[in-house]
């Protein structure tokens, strides 16, 4: 299919006797938010790591932008336009908020081995970095150390860094984690608009957000995709009710 | 623009380095000028190490190797020149030299090549393994120097007349101090530019969070390797100056004690602080000569001091005086 940006076919990963991913097949199409849900320990984060290239799959194929990327490492996949955020914020604590985003811009520019010009006086880095900070509402924190901003702001900074990479697809690992209801609502609105820029594979426990945002949902249980479909499909699926939504539905 | 506290401390440190030997000159105390020269040279070796240790978070326990390579560049080239023996005659003839500038270029090139080889292997490890493997490489080079009779082996190599620098009487203590102080200044200025550059940002990023580096698509290995090479070159240049200060070079310049001392300068003064190595080397030499003069176990309080710094003052002397940084 021409509008498929990312596709996994039969991705499998075994840790000892634990089958973390059991022939997972799913795809991410242009313009959509595809939510990946499932109980704790279902293997959602492991799957994200396999897509990002941090964990090597035992078998299966991953295609991204029409290219077979099994052999590429995480750095190469990021450079191809696969941007991920982390479940637990993973930032440069001693950098300022702005420097965190600039580092991503440096990578996009492809020019890291520059030894003389100060980064902070390089408009080609600072301006696009500030633009992303403004988008997520962190512009007034630009000069603060990333270690000194609040938890919610660190989540926003994760997003700004991902945005700065100008990716062709986003892998968001629980972007709402630890955010208050107000923050979650704001981020939901933001992600809603973001799908037009690049499709999003969204791992999220906040079901309100998932049902509000997702074009399609895949349900992962014990490493297996037990169902994929629209919000209504998933809500009405008996397997899903049994395995996952049980009490809520 | 108001000057921040660290800049102020740095100015004081720089001024102290320049003023002390000038006072010594007035009081006709050439020994103190020599000590100040030693501080400048040690500080420069530390500036080199600080690049990888402080900014890159890579604890190299083998920097004495590069210090010694610089020293031997000076010793070997000078001994050939002074004995009128060419270094090689085939396929083309290469003569020795007593010109510091040529010696420095040789020191820079030799250390860069060796650092590239050592770094390419050691930087595939991290943590304790990196410490031990850099130490192992340095010890290999140390034992090689000991067992190489052509250049004095264990006895070392004397440089009978200090090598020359155009327009300068290098034998005059204050002139040689000035040369070393300028070289230190250049090394610090170069570091200051480097750490603010794209490369510097990536290097400091690699220290903090390699997961994040990977996620933004920058592979830390090549960044670290280049930093390791630049770091070795600065330390080697300091080694060349040190050999000329003593007019003597021996394998002890490459021993693990020396690696440890260079590390002490950086840690004592402030890891990842631009003027940290100068503060550390200064304090070390002062302790050695004030305490060392009255008590042969002067290294005991030094050890206690080091412990206090590591436990309570991670920013070292500069950190204590200037306070915590806002951001890198």
C-alpha cells in the first residue's frame, strides 16, 4: 500500500522463556494515529524499542518509507525519520531546555563535526529550536536546565525534541505518563493536530486520550496483537473485553 | 553585561599564574618561576584530559602515555640534532631538530596517531573497563620506552640545551614561563571554543545520556574518538614543554603515577571546568612545596583533600568558589 509509512510483519522477540513479541504484524499509515494498547507487561515498550532499533528482533521484517530497515541501528533509523519519545523522560539534564532541542537540530542538519562556531549564536540552529519550544509552550523555559523544570514540562520537552527531528513518523511511548488531567487534555489536543504532519504510533494507558485520538487501535496481550480496528471495533470486540477492558466495558 | 562568578574566579586564577612569577623575578627567585612554569605545563596536560574526562565523561587513566610521547618527541629530535645523527637515512634523510615548533608538530602528529589507535579500541568499552584498558595501553608504551635502549631506556634521555623558539631565549626562566603560559592560554581558549561548538554540545550530550543521543540520531563513538585524539594532542604538547623544562625525559613521564597526577589536577580543580586544571595543578604544586618541604608524608593530606573534593565538592576548587553552573 502506498500510504503505509511503517509496517511490521511477524516481529518476534523472546527473552528467555518470555515471548515479548509474538509475530506482531501491524502498520502505520500516513495521516493516522494508531494506538497500541494492552495491559502492563503486554510488550508495548519492547515493541517500540524493536521499531526504534534499540532491541534487535529475533525474526520478522520492518519496513519504513518503503525501505527494509531490519539491518539499520537506532541511530540510522532516527536519521531516516523515525522519532521516538520515552516513557520515562530521557533528556540531557545538564543542558538547558534550548540546548536539548538544538542537539536534535544539529542531527537534522547533518553537521555535528563543527568545532569553532558557538552553537548558541548559530541562528540556523537556535531559531528552529525555539520554534519547536514555542509549539509545545516551553519558550519561556528555554534558558533553564532540563533538570530543573517540572515533570510535565519535561514531557513537553520530549515532544519538542521529537518535533525538532522533523520525523516521518512518531513513536510515542506513553506521552501522557504522569501528567495531570489538564496537561493530558492539552497534549491530546496537540497530538490531534500533529497527525497531519506525520503519523503517530501511540502507546498510551490513558483510555480517554486513546479513544479521542486513535484512527485505529491495536490491542497487544502477552506479545500478541489480538485485535486491530477502529475505536468502535475495539470497543465491541469480545476478545478485547475479556482480555483487557473487562471491568471497564 | 555583568561578569559571572566563574569568569571572575578564572580571571583571578589566570592573574595569579602570571603575577607570582613576576614577583619571583623581582625577588630574584628563579626556582619559583620554574615552579610556576611547571604549574602552567601540568595545567595544560590537565586541560587536555579535562576534555575527555570532564566534558566527555570518559575517565582515561592513560594520559601519561601522551604526555610522555610529547616528551620523547622533544628528547629524541633534540638528541639527534645535538649528536649530528640523522633519525633515518633511507628512503630519505630526516635530521633531528632543536626547534620547538617542529618538535611540537611532531608531538601533535605522533600523539594523534597513537590516540586514534588506542581510542578506536578503548572507546568500545565504558566505565571501569575503559579506565583499565587505557591504563593497560599506557603501561604498554611505558614498558616499551623502558626497554628501548636507543633512547636511554630506563635512564631516560637528556636534552643538553633547551630547544629553541624563534625570537626567544628559552633558557631564561621568565621567557620560558611566558611561552608555557601562552601555550596554556591557547589550550584553554581552544577548549572554551570547542565546548560551545556543535561538536562540544554533542560531546557533552554523550556524557549525559547515550540513549538520548541515539534517539536524536547522533552516534557517540565518533564524537568521543575525535575528542580523545584532540585531548591527547593537547596533553602531548604539554609533555613536550615539560621535557624542555627539565631538559630531560624518562619513562617516568609515562608511568601510571603521572596519569594519576594529571587526573588529580583535573579532579582537584574541577571536573568539566575550564580553569579547573589550572586551579588543580596550582594547588598540587603549592601543597607539594609548602607541605613537602616540612613533612615527607605531604601526600597524606593531599589524599584527604581529594577525598573531600570527590565526596562533597564535585566541581572541585572552581566549583566551590564559583558555585554550581546554570547549564553547560
